C-alpha cells in the first residue's frame, strides 16, 4: 500500500506543474474560492514563470496519461473549467507527440511473439493519430486488407495505475471532510473513472466493446462500427477495419462532398439515443475526431475505449425524464427523481418540480445556438445542491457524452434542437417499454426470476450462518486510511485533489 506521504508528494508536484503552466489562475481569481486555498495557490506558483495565457493542455500532458484523460473529460465541461480552458484542453484529443516506431514495433512483436513482417504486409511508421494511451498506424494485412492498428504506448499501464492510486486516496480524503464534497461522492466517481480506463488499458476489452456495439446498432443503418480483426488483436494491440471518410469536424468538406450537415446531425443524435436508451450500451467518447462520414452518408465511429452502460430501470427513468422535459411535464420528472431516490424523501415534490421548470422552460422550442449549455448546467447543479442530490456515477459518462454529442451536432447544424430531435425516438421507445403488453411480460418474467432465486437464497443463508464446524465468513475489504490534516495544508490538499482527481464532477440531469 502506497504511503500517505507519497500521495501528498504527488499531489504537490501536480499542483506545482499546474501553477507553472498558469492553470491555477482560475482558482486564484474565482470569488468562490476559499481565501486559504487562494493564498496557497499563489504560494504554489511562487518563483514560477507563469505564462500570460494559461496552457491547460500542456499542464495536463506534463502530469501524465491519467491527467490527460481527465483533461479530455473536462474539455466537454466549459461550465466547470470555463470556455477558455475547455477550448485549450481540446488539443489533448488527437495532437500528442507520437512514440518512436521502434518502440511500437517492439510492442507489436512482443504481443504476437513473431516478427511484424509475419503479421502485416506493410505498416506505415508514421501514426495517423496519437493519444494519451495509444497511437494508431495504417497497415495492410497479408491478405491485402486495409486496416488500422492501435498500439498501447509502452509503460502507460504503470503510469496510469500509479496516478489512479493517488486519485483514489485523494478522493477518500476529500470525502471524509463531509459537506459538499461528500455529497458529490468523489470516491465513487474515481471508481467509475478507474473502471472505464481499465478497458482502455486492455485493447481486447475495447475490441469486445466495439463488437457488442456493432450488434446493438444493427437496427440503426446510419451508424457504422468497423469490424475487428480478432486474429491480429491482443492485450496491447488491436486491429480493425480501416475507415475512409470525412471527419465531422470538417463541415466544409462534408458540404463539398454533397452531404447535408443537418441530416448528419439528426442521425448522430438518434444513433446516440438508440445506444443510451434502447440498448443501454453507448460510445462515451463521441467527439469530432472519432466520427467520420462515409461516401454513402453513414456515420462511422472509432475508438471504443470509453463505453457507458445503463440498466433497464435507469433507462426507463432517463427516458421519462427526457420526455417530461420535452413536453414540460415537470411534475412527472420530479416524481421520477423521488422514485429513483435521486432526491431524499424529506424534500417536497412540488418544490422540486418548480425548480426543474425554472431550468427546463428556457430550453423548450429554441434552437441550441440560442441556449447556453453552461448556464443550463449551472442551474441544474444548483438544484443538486439545494435538494441534496448525490452524484449518480452511472450517469457521469452519459452526462459527458450528451454534452459532447450536442456540441458536435450544433457544429454541423446550428439550428438543431436536441429536444425536438429526441422526442419521436423517446416517445416510441417509452410506448414499447411501458405499454400493457410490456407490463405483463415484465411481471411474468419478474415472478419467474423470483422463484428461480429461492434455492440460491437458501444456500446464501446457510453460507452466512454455517452449521457448527463450517467455514468462517470472509474478512471485510480493506479500507483506505483517511489522514487527518489540519491547518493550511488541509486546504492545499483539498484544492489540488479536487482539481487533479476530478472531485468536482457533478450530476447532469437530462
């Protein structure tokens, strides 16, 4: 177990790096920052040559791969980090220095235990994309197929796990202080972050995610997932079908090729809704660099390292929340929050419905270009505080992706209205899931599953209360030690940990 002194040293080092790149200026200038934290932020930059323009992306890149992934997430949250920081953090998505090809060759040959020439007919030594965890090279297989080869950066697993270890520790310290930090459940937030990054560090799991998404999207002909080459895929190498298309970020090229940006934007929104609501398994990194338009107008996605999953019950709640906001049925939206126990029972449903109305009404019937997503999120975040709503980790990735999809769709069609585009799909799905036939089928299935669980229930009771001479119960899981830090050092830890470990993540209500 890593000693607390090591974690504190890492946090101080990261704070110094942020200060040296000017990335702590926002903390110093924010009137809501506690005075001790503001003073200690100034101490952190003491003697450093701070640039006039903060270099947020460079700061996160200097800290390491885990910080880069955190920075990519913050790039979709201008409401939290500001428009300037969010814009600069976009540079982290696909413009990082590549690893020399010699190291990539060694990684591939080690993964398959044979020379690279036996695996590929040819491979371009210059990568087509380099990110924090892996980089991609274009290649031709022995059979003559054009493929993309994704290779993990050497040593990235060690760096990532070490950083997340400190994130977990820092989150535990912050949560133990209670108040607003405890309500945001930073330990669970970091646990969710750890789970989906573990998928990125094993490219076989990413390949499996792509395969599962492809099956789920068979009913959506406008969305394409490239086929995985399983014979050339391992833990540190993934090979998949090469995609020839135009990036969604190049609107002029799309128009020149005869595509309608408004149609593409609508197709993207519907594809995301099918993934998140109908299938409960969605691509959670749908930024413009991961989306292409094929010559026939279909949208192709790449990079399946970050995926989200929502169970059916949560999807029903989510769909009813979206539809309630679309139709202005704030009372029903409020009731769902109480049924889902997102809001503690001691609060008033009518009061919560009124608070939702204050946020929802400005969105209805207006194009996205006339709305401020930052202001909307600020309003929703205020509701979470006023009504003691805890962070819902299973919705964090959905929150990030929804903001991202909205941004991509708006760049294609500034007049698109996300709510009106979503309404037909959500309405039809709710009808199929909540109609009488579905209710009867659900009840029969629930009763059958209950009966089937009775034998297992008896066995678990016997395991919990074994007869004399039986096996003793398993020991409890180890807990992370909470270090009590007093004085100004406590505030320095809170400030740096909140920035570096993402403890300020908030619940996003759709």
